[in-house]
């Protein structure tokens, strides 16, 4: 059972005060308390001190999943939405096939990639059109994919969660060229970006960047009847010094008691997550905001993802969905031990826990005997339910009907339905 004693609550109140101080100490390009970001090249506000001054008494909206019951979801990555024809008809037919398959298997929620590269699968005032729609970033496909996907998903009685990668701009290969607002920002304010191993990311040290990301999330929540805004596990791209060296140098040179690098990065991410939560709730309090961190808590901490604070303190997230992509026999961190780690983490009242499962590994001979047998996912679903948790999410939709996972899915569908 989850530990919720008064001693634990006091521990996390102390933790919150420490976090608030750390986030408040984050400095970049000026001070002030404005919630609006500065334009490139202008002085901007310091980071917010935290999500709330009274965390124990803050009003927190209860996710609608408490009314729905167990969530049974699947991630739909951007690769699965890319059709070679690049036409509206092909896109919509492809998505219908994905959604229909999920519904036939008893799933009730889709987590769909709608902003994979600081771009958009919808008309946005902040981000360019995604290249996966037409082959070229910034090119208007002539229809609104997100509107169609939300409406069709809801017509099947399923939830639609808009999945965002908050920091990634491009990999070494994709998109080929940047366009629109992101290309302009890159030209006007290159310091807002981090480069790492040939890839490009937004730098959350800057208030402008954090607000851009938060406004983008709120734009979706305001314009579309989505059930949730969903972040994946990509935060700082490396634990090494370098990608954000200039921003950190400014912090060290300007603050009388600078944070060390990792605490500073964590404060930046916490400030971003809190602002996303605030802006999403401001436009639609019913929309859930959740994050899917790595299943290994230490890995999360290493990339600035302060999962313990997000789960304990109001004002960050409505649910957490760790990607517990390990077999029962994994030598480093096995599935059962990872579940124990998440079970042992303090979670505030109302915060929901989903478990992400690696369907893509099941039946893959390259993964070894631990993923063979045809019942790994069903056994993991049963183990997750024993926590207890509020549901499971499978990665990914590509494997709902794959030959590799045929036996696994038949067993998983029976387990999800409570059969056998």
C-alpha cells in the first residue's frame, strides 16, 4: 500500500519548500514576476517560485479517469501516423485503422503524438505544421488532422490524450529543414536551443522557452476537446555538461548562491512542468496533464525529471505513467522491482498511476527468452493491477496486430477483459 502517514506528508512539505527555493533561484536574463515570456533578445522574467504557496491546501481537480474506471491505453507514435501518400484520405484511413484496432481489443484511450518535433499536427499559432503530414515542415496539409483524430476517437467511446515532446526540435536526420516560428526563433535567438549528438532541443532554462511550451499545451487544451495533455520521457538529452553550458554559466555568474548543474536543470524542468499545468488548467480544468517518465527513477532524476516531487506536490501533474519496459528477469532492474519502487513513492491524493508496458519487446527473439512465451504482457498487467494502479498503457499501436505479438495480444486482451 502507499505510504501516507503524517511523517511522510511532512517530509514532502519540507521537500516542496526546498524545491520552491531552488526553482525561485533559477535565473535567466533578468528578474520580475510576469508570467509572460520575453521576446527574443529582451530581458525576461525569472522562473516562478513553484506551483503553489500552500501545497497542502491547494485545490486539485480530480482526473475524469476516476469516473471511467481502469484506463487501458496505447501510444500512437508519430511514425505510425506517417503515410507515404501524404493525403487527407490516406491519413484518415490509417488513423481509423489504428483506432478501430485498439477499440476492438478493449482499449479505451489513445495517446497520440501531435507535437513530436516542436511542430504540430494541427493549425498552430506557435508551431509550424509537422513534416510527417506532407513531407515538408511548415506546409499546410489542407485539413486539421487533430480535429479529425479527436472526433473519431470520441466517436468510438475512447479518450484522446494529446502527446507532446516538449523539448525536441529535430534529430540528426529529421526534419530536414526547420520552418515557420521555430526557424525564426532559431535565427533570432540561437541561445534558446541546445545541440547534442547532432540533435537540436529547446533549452528550458529560459522563461521564453518554458512559456512557449506551456502556451502550446494550452493552445491544444483550449481549441480541442482532448481528454489529456501528455508528455513523454524526453527532458534533458544528456547528463553531461555542454548542451546548456552558456545558460548555466550565466546562472553561476549572476546568482550569489548558484545551484549545482543538476539541481539547476531540475529547477528548470519543474518550472516548465508547473507552468504547463497552470496554463492548461486555466483554459480547461477538466483536461488532465500527465507525464510518462522512464521506469528507472534514477534515470529520471539524471535528466532533470523530478518524479518524486511531481507525484507528491499538487500543481505539477494529474497522473504519472512510468515506462516499466523491463522483463521479470531483467538483471539491472526487473519489472517487479520497478513496480515496488513506484509503489513505494509517495503520491498525493487524487494523483493517478498508470503503468507503461513494452508490447514492442514481447515475442521479439532479439530480446531473449525473458520476452518469449506469449504471456509476458498479460502477467505484467496482472502484476500492475496488484499494486494497485489505475491502468496500463501499451507501446505501441504498431504492435496491436503484428505477427510478432499475436499470441501476446490475444492473452493480453483476455486479461484486460478479466477473462481467464
